[in-house]
């Protein structure tokens, strides 16, 4: 028996079910009979309305069998499952690079076409995806809308918040097959796996140096361009990395978040705390290759090396005695 088709009189599209045709007609009439009682948003299809309601109810009926993560839509679950299977069905016709999501392929294609559709009005930087532009703009606005319910810390993006929340939950569902190391996010696992494969897919166009992460490449490029997009609002000093700006801002705020467990002395940098802790542990990791003397700090080793150096450029005017450092000359 031949299947009966229901045809739209406006665009000639055909459907196997009459109810699907009725829903489709809403595209032409702009009729939206399904209205949400919570936020009053309206929909032309009952199925779209049901999916929307899960935003308010928090319902996530589609569960991943591998890591038990749940989703509000089956399509989101299917996309997520590719993290575990490694499937990348969306292939670039230009360079054959493959992607697990269609949106990622579309964004990638702009690399070949040189399209930069989304431009920052503050610094003129361009982005291939609107989401990347919105994240970038928080650098200028300082907005942090995503707040952790446990400790109150706020973040500019939801992904950064999710990553932070794993500190409280301890959850690490993404595990490396080679070394069993576990991660809170699939992207961190993919980056880690390059340690084993040696893959460095992100290459600098200027010097051909390659990197395991795109973010590291972006930071590296600034060594060529001299770009310093992270500016201090207090003193106008600018930095090439946001992390360097955060450390600098502690000069103005007086914040010292890194505290020694032995003597309770606090520091603005974790590296300074590590150096300080060697006073308690007696650790001296910086060894002189000439006489095997050890030092707790690199600066101490560098100063010591002058003892072995033949070159003594600083000479006393009265006695012609020579020194390796100008500071030693000034004390004589």
C-alpha cells in the first residue's frame, strides 16, 4: 500500500502525518498556540514547548550510560556520547579535519574563508563564533554572572563555573586510557592525551612553533604582536595574559591568598610561597654544576656562579681589586 502524504499548500513540503503538517503550518502563519505559564514564551510546536518546560522543571530524562551525565534533549545526549566514542562525523571539505559537532565545523570553515563575523567594538578583535566574542567581552566589562552556590566565587562563563564546581564535588568522569589520569572535562582529557601522542596541532604562522592547546598559541602570538589586552584599571599597566593581570592587581588590593602552613606567612604568588617553603624543608633544588653547592632559589645560584667565572668586570679605583658584581664593589 502506498504511503499517504500530506502536502503544505504554501511551500509544497510533504509530511507522512497530518499532525506534523499542522505543526509545520505554524511557520507560515507565525501562530504559536503553546504558551509557557512561567515565562510566557510561546511555541508553534508542542514538542518544542515540552523541551522548553524542562528549563524550569530541571528535568533531564536522557542519561549517558557511560558517565551518567543527564540531558534535557536527546540530541544533546547524542552529541555528548561522541566524547566517549571518539566519533567525529562532520568533516571539513578543504583540509579533511573532522569534528564531533556541526557548529564546530562551521566555525572551523571560517579559517579557510577568512570570515570574521563577530568583532569586538572595544579592541577590534574578531571571532568566528558569537559565543567566543561574548566571552572575550567580559575582559573589558569585568562581568561575572555565573556564581558558585557553594563558595560564592563568580565566573565570566558557565564552563568556567562548571570546571570550578568539580573542586567541591571531586567528580572526574573523563579518564585517560593510557595512564588512568582522570579529568573533570572532556576537553582537558583531549589536551592531556597529546602528552602521550605527541600531537601539537596548533602552529604559529610566524615562527612555526607548535602547541598542544589553542589558548597557548593565542598567548604565544602576543610575543610577536606585542599585544597586551589585559589592562589594570588602577594604574593602566597592561599585560599579555589575564593571569599576569590578576597577580599584578594584588599589589593594589593587598590580597595574599597563598599562606604557609608552617608559619602562616602569606604571599601574593604561589611561586613565592613555594620558594618560602624551602626555608622550612631545607630543599635546595638549584645545584651548581661546578662545585655541587645547592641553593633554595635560582637567583642564589646565578649569583654564586660568578665565583667560578673568570670575568670580573667591576674594578675598585683605589686598589685595582676586581669583583663579579657591582653590589660587592659598592660595599668595599
